[in-house]
C-alpha cells in the first residue's frame, strides 16, 4: 500500500494527499523495534517533512549515531505542529530520538532515494510494540503492510466540527427516568397512556384488528406513495364527517403520513415550495417539535399569544390581536383539541371568533389534530373546530395522528389533509404531496394503516374503539379530579387550583417554571418537561397525593 502511494507521490508533506498530512510512520532498526537483516528501506516522517531513504542491512556500516541501519530526514517544526503530528508523548519522544540521530549523521551515511520503487521491500520488524503503553490513544492505529506492522497516527476526524446535540426536551425525560433507581419516581414527561398500574396499554380493538389481518393473510407489499387507500378514505371521513361536502365533492387531498410529525413535515415542505416567504403563526407555548419541523423545512414562523400565566388560562384577546397583526396570507397553526402543552382549549364561541379573524385576514388555518376522541372521549366533539372551518368553505390544512387515540405510538400512522376550493385543485395538491413524500421516505408503512382501516371500517370494531377511548379519557379525567382534590386539601395557602379542572386531555399545565420543575425532578423524582407540563396519562389515583406534595413544595418553596 505504501509503495503504491510512493510511486505516485513525491513523499513531501506539501505534495501528499490529505490523509497523509498528519500521519506518522516510524521505522527504526534499533530502539524497541527490531529490524530483520534483509530489510532494505525504511520511512521516517518528521514533524514537517516526509522523505524516503535507503539503508543497508545491519551487517553494513550505514549507521546513524548508534542506531544501525537507520536514517531519516529532519527539519525544525513548531511545537504546535509537533503536537498535531505526534499526539502521543511516547510517540513524539521516539520520533525525536530518531530524528536527532539522523540529523547529525553525515550525508554519506544517509543516501537519499527520491522515490520508493514498487519493488522496495519492507522489513519484517514489528513496530506495534512501540505503542503498547499508548493503546488508549485514539489517534493511534496499527496497520499491517505486508510483512511489517506500522503504527499510524490517525488523522483528526473529518467530523470533528460536529457538536453534541442536546437531548430532546420530551423524549430525553424518559431516558433520565430510566436511570433513576428511586422507587417513588414518576414519569410524567412523554404523552403515552398508562393503565392504573402505570403499565403500557395495547387497546383490545387493536389486537382484534391485527388478528383480522392474520386471518386474511394480508401481505407486506409496498403501498402507493399516498398510502393505503382504505385508510385515507377512513381518516378523512373520521375527521370531516362522512356526509361532509368536503368528502362528497372530493375537495380534500389526503395522503398517509408518518404520524403527526411526518404529516406536519409534508405540509411544511409544501408551504416552503408554493408559498415562498409565507409565515406560520405558532401558539406560545406549543408542542416542542413544531418549531423544529418548520425550521428544518426553512419555513419562517412567529408566535401568537395563547397562554396567560396570570390566570393559567387562555389569553384570548392577545391571541386575536396577534392573528390580526400577522401579514395577510399567513398560516395559523391551531391545535384542534386538547392543546399541547397547556390543555387549554377555546370555547365554541371563541372558535367562531378565531375563524372570523382568519377569514378577514385571508389567512390559512393549519390544524394539528393529535387527540381526536382522546380529549373528550367523543370523536365528533373533538373534531368540531376543524368541521367549523371546513363548513365555512375555507381552504385548510389538517395533520392527523393515531398515536394517542389508538395507542399506535410506534406504528407512525397519520395523515395530512388539504381542503381545497375544487376537486381539480385537490388533485394537483395531492400530486405535489406525493412528489414531496417520494424522496423523503418513498412510501409509508402498512401495518398501522391497516389497523386503522380495519377498526374504522368494521362497525363492531368501531363501536368497541369508541368505548375504549371513552374509558381512557374517563380515567384521565378521574386522575385530574383526584389531583385537584389533593392539591386543594393539602395546600393551606388558599391558592386556587381550579385551572387544573378547566384543562382538557392528557396534559396539565401546572404553572411551574423551569427552576420549580427541576425541583420536582431533583427532590421528588417526578420527571416532567421543563415548561411545567405533566402527563396525567402517566399518573394513577394512588400517586396523586404524592404528586400534590411535590407540586405544593415546588410552587411555594422554590422561586
């Protein structure tokens, strides 16, 4: 390998290809390295020079100051450069010994060969022993070249400039929870439903739908780019209502997406391509991944007021003012139900006012519907906001997810729906969504899509699903009530905790700040996001009083 390189390159640093610039090859016939008598050439690389030189076998007189059969070239190198080339202290000391000896040797003792020939033989000495004590040095690597093993100082990685990414603010909570051995610990970070025993729950109706798939012998062939047709039909009807003009007039472009996140990303790319410069308005606060999605799609965004920390409720006036002030034609991201992270939803009357302002400003409503049926327990009630806007004839975006309401977290099943003014427009929009999806993930997974299609398409299974959703939503409502009761009975300060009962869905926004949330984790082993959000789906009745103690302590005793 080395001989081949030498054939094409003059072995000087300024002419070597990048992999050689900071590489170190040392070969000595004395020192700890023992050379065979049939050795005919060696290579030594000094801190700033690489030369090929010839030396005769040990029986001959070519010696460099006590090191038989050794020669190399040497030029002065700066300390910084030496540190770069010789990252190991042992490596540098050995190199310096050889370099110094060779520098003082007479020219006749060190004849120069301009190029190593392809026939040059390398000795059978093993230089691996030179670096035995430096096995932990990440810059060193042992490379076998025919009959010789050489120690190579590996280049600094091309990826050195890549920094460590921060942990995800939501999913990182679970990692910290797993590392905690305290028996009282609670994971209230990730929004995943748990039973009263705090165990993961697979819906019975999901198991039955999967059994149907097995009985039918359904295959695992590729889906079309737009996804499973039966799923797309079912999910659009579930969202808008089977009798909606949007459905009957074929004015909605629906394609299967990778749950809510993937569906939002498809829409974001569509916005970036066909609405250049348009801004997306995002509630403050919002789900932690919303901003990441639009940032990565290079879509500008700004925030509108939503949460009022003074009332721990909706800042409706601020919300309306900010939507009015936004540039005409902006996209307004709205949470269809069970706002994440606050759990605070507008009233039906407030939704009407929001729709009025959006229409007046010629904005485009963009709904994120992650909890249909899981918030109130009713599929129709949780879709009321979306249906209100659709009934007005507005063109809208709606992203859907089945992670929560069917417990299909890891199946990554959802959809993006774009309601248009005509069926022709919808067909063109759908074609562009498919065009975006093809290089992004080619086509979506089939398993979750079939589960949804089987459940929604079978009247018996559909009825069972609605009953299970009511059960899950009911358990969360019971936990919410118990937490409120515990806070009210334990907190003697007179603080009004009723805002907890006014919130809806699986989350509760406690009003705790980052420092107080840290106290919840560090002192009480309650794991939650730093914005004060807790997932009531990860709580049971037995733990409510313990959680109330933690909240009261953090609220009153930590500033």
